[in-house]
């Protein structure tokens, strides 16, 4: 059986180890997240992301062979 030592008397490494053992890790994020509206202008979003993938990268009838 381990001897009880008050937290104040423990060394720095031992305190850190004790804290990490007591810390709980969440399997999911407890923070409520809000989905931003696609209609609203966002400067950080790339231009082609706003319009979708309708015309980007489409070749009209051409078939490229490797």
C-alpha cells in the first residue's frame, strides 16, 4: 500500500503525474458548436467553395488517357 503524502509536499514531477491521472478526457467535445450559414459571406472561405463543385474540373466530352 502506498504511503499518503500531501499534495503540497510532493515534488513537481509527482504533482504533474497525479494531476494527469486525475484529469478526465472526454470522448466527445462538450462545447456546443454552431453551424455557420452558407449564405453569409465569409472572407476566409475560398471562392470556389461558395459555388460548389458544379462547373469546376469538368471537361466537356474530352477523355484523357494516361
